[in-house]
């Protein structure tokens, strides 16, 4: 029986390959599965091989500065056709998920894409990202099994880099569930064209509390 880290690694590899086959990924770092030791505890980390330079994400600087540092440092799993960056990071311990950080950083320099749609062979597939009224908003789904209080759901979503934006989520997300969310909502024209019924082999239990279920939250 495969461990949770092996299953996660395989699924990240699968969704990366899928986006390449759909011509939606123009650059990528294939996933890494490695062990780290933190305070004497061994963790298995699935990411793109280097995540030690992500402090810029939490700094009070312009979004373009954050995007540029992530892009130039190649701190992403997938770079989408419009320049958006996708990060898939999981940490596991003794075959249980400990945390994840799944992030979508839209390209803040969309003007060149919007002003020159001929760069796409099938512009109709990219109508979502060619619209002039788009405002790039970063999105993150976080899970941390060790942190939970009434203002900080164990699994939650954040939008726009707002410090206290934590919308409860019913459970951790698998890589395929997160990618499906991104494609369905932000690349819907391409999603309808390339839709793939990917079957995940991963199932996470619900972590949302009864109090959090009374709030606006994500459920699936």
C-alpha cells in the first residue's frame, strides 16, 4: 500500500503532466519528494524541490514584487499560459498529512496578453484571461493540523493576501481537487475544451468544526 506522500507525489506529477498535455503549462518544475528533519521529527515534503525562499509572500510589499521574486526564482510547480504561477506543497508525518499550501498567483502583467491575443492559437479558449476587466487576485488554500482556533480554521482559503482572510474549508485538498478548482473557475473556456475526469486515489477526512459549518465556507 502506497504511503500518503507517495500518493501525493504521484498526483502532483499527474496533474503537472495533464496541464502540459493541455498546453496550459508553459514552464514547470516537476515534483520532489524528500525528507526533512525539524526539531528531531522526520517529515516528508512534496513540493518543487526548494521552498526556503518564500518569505517574500508574507511581506508587506507590492504584489508585483512578490510575483517577480517567485517567478525569477522559479518558485512554482507550474507556470500557466498567461504567466500565472501554481504552487503545490504538502508535508506528511508517519503517513498522515500535516500541512499543505496550495497557491495560485495570477500574472500582474496581463496587459501584454490582453493587448495581443494573437499570441494564442485558439484565442476563444483563453477568453477568461484576455478580458480587459480582470483584476489579478492571489488565492491560497492552507491546511495545518497543529494550528486551530476560532479565528483560524485548520483548513482554510485566503484571497488577495489579506492577513486575516481565512474562509473555512471542509477538509484538506488533494492536488487534483485544487487544480480542478483553478481551471474550472479561472480558465473555464479551456476547462470545457480539455476537461479530464481524473480519478484521485487520495481521500482526506473532514476537519471543519460544527461552529465553522455555520459560517460561509467551502464544502465539497
